[in-house]
C-alpha cells in the first residue's frame, strides 16, 4: 500500500510491503493549543507567499530529499503517498545514507502493556503451558510517545512471535527476549521499517534475566545477567554473559562470562547503558550494580540515601546515569519528595541534581497512593509513570519544566500499567547487517 512500512525476517534487503504501523490520522496531542500548532497552521495557509508553487516545484530532487530526511517518521510515511519517487526513498541507499547523516536525533519513548512475571510457572514438555500463558499480555502493538509535541502513535509488532517480551532498546532497535525458561533467544527489531534480526541463543539457561543492549553504527553489545536456572525450581543471580559484534570483524557469541557480586537481587530486569558500562538496580538493600564492558567486571556502587528510597529507577539522560526515587524520612523532619541524582565522573559519587516542586509532589503522591512508580529517561526528558494508572509526568531537564502527559488514547481495557523504554525512531539501522554472516537459521516460533 502507499506509504506503508516494509519488513523482512533476516535483514534489511529485499523488503516486501506490509501494513503501516502508523495510523494516517493526526497525532493525538494535548487539548490546549501550543505555539507550535499555531505556527504550523499559519505556515500551511495557502495565502502565505512562502509556499508559492512556482518556486517550490523547481527545487532540485537532492534538496527535496534533504528536506524529507528531516521529517519525523509519521510525517515521512505520510509524505511517501505523494508520488512513486517519494515512495521509493525508503529503498534508496543514497537517501538512507543522507538520512543517517542529517536526520536530527529524536528522543522519543515507546510503551507496552505490562506483562506480569512473578506468577510465571515453569514450562516443561508435559504441563504448565496453559498456566504460563495466562500471565501473558498481548504485546503485538506498542505506543510511541513524542515528548516534543506531546503526541501518541500506535505501532504494530505483527512480526514478533508469541512468547517474547520487550526487554531493552538502543539506537532505533528494540530487543525482545523469549519468555520460556531455558536458553534465551533474542530478536532485534526496528519497528519503523519492520526489520527483525535474531541473535544466537544464550548457552546458559535462565528464567527472567536482566538484559542490557547498546548499539552504535559500528557495533552491538548485549549483556544478560542473573536468574541462572541452577535447578528446575530455583534461580540465583550468579553469572552474566555477553555478546559482541563489530564492523572490524570481531565477534564473541556469548563467549564472555563473568560472576556477579554476592547477594545480588536484580528484580527490575532492566539495565541502562552510560559511558561504557551497564547499570542495574540492586535491591535489599538498594545499591547499583555496574558492569564494565571493557574489563568484563561487575562492581557495586552505593546508592544515595539508600535507607530512605522508594521506587528507585536508573536511567540515562544526555550520556549520564541518573537515579530517580521518592525520599521518605518518616522519623526526621525532612519533607517527602521525589529527587534526581547524577552519578559523577568518578563513578562512585552521586550529586542531587533535581527535585520535584513540593506542591507538585503533594499532587503526585496523592495520585500515586503508595503504589509506586516507574521512570524512563531519554535525551533531555524523564517520564515518570504511576503504577496501576494512566497518569504520567514529563520532566524536561533543560527547561526545568514539569507537565502531565495526556493519557495514551490507544491503551484501553487493560488493568496493568504501561512499561516504557527510551526509543529513537530511525528509518535505517544498517548495523544489523553485521549479523548476516553468522548465518543463523531464523526459527518460525509460531509453528
């Protein structure tokens, strides 16, 4: 169809058309008018001399391509319905090279319906599959959030087989991991163009490990940690294993393993990447686990005010590691608050960098009701989602601005909250081509 996305199962060559994950309706935004919408309306007015067709029709194709490369993905895919040439841009190497050079980075977010893991029952050959499937939520669609325009979009994940959950994201790619206990299979998906690339299974059987992903134009690094299946009925956070592949021809297919520090409790399942290290939250008591990719070593970092934290989350913003948590000192004369700390360059010291205004925190705490919250960061933005509700706050670190996010209009009829990841929409992720020479057979998990 015109303006549709395209996909393939192994890599990004020879795509075939599928239905566009983006709807062609206008994005749903906050009801209040903004200066941006006013400017856009004026700009599109037919009376403005800047849109004189005698001038615009004479633009050379290379300049038009440059303009199109700056469009955000929803606008780009609508523009592809204009003519055959614009439709074919997604398959043009010259256009995609230009796009990768000039397209501005967009610090968006992607959300999925939350999937409960705690009640998971181990599958085996004879039983347990029905019980396990009862805890599974349909993740065949995600919800993109554009924090610049406060707009929501719905996007399809029809290619993702059942029995997989989103686990991590980096540079336009989402990592999905198999739910079934045992060796883990991971899929790297670019939802904008519908590509799907499979990683080799992990050699160590695990239940629900923490998974970290970092992707650059030249390499892919994945780390899987904890939930080692040392028996059919018990798991321990004992080891981690890493996968690496780069453009220089070096790759390590889970050949690098390392031991986790003693008494680890990695409950969140999340890892974030910042400055050459993966970080994840450790519980009971709260501390931060760090994995140095270069030295293949784990170590612990003491968390700030660890005895008084509630719902702590680690996130990466503008290349720095942040910790966001509620602070509650019940026996001291310190007002309850929500605070943000930044890990300093020394790698062990935290400095408080932000604090939610007290009047807003009172409102936030009333809505939250002690149920907890989850945070995700990207670029200059932090999203704080209240568990069990559709309420969420957006904090702009640069402008020091807090605002409530309009509820996702596509998230209907679900009791559980949304689960979010940082996401950078992009029309091309050529780094997945590095995996082609591994010659892995792509399994049909739905068979």
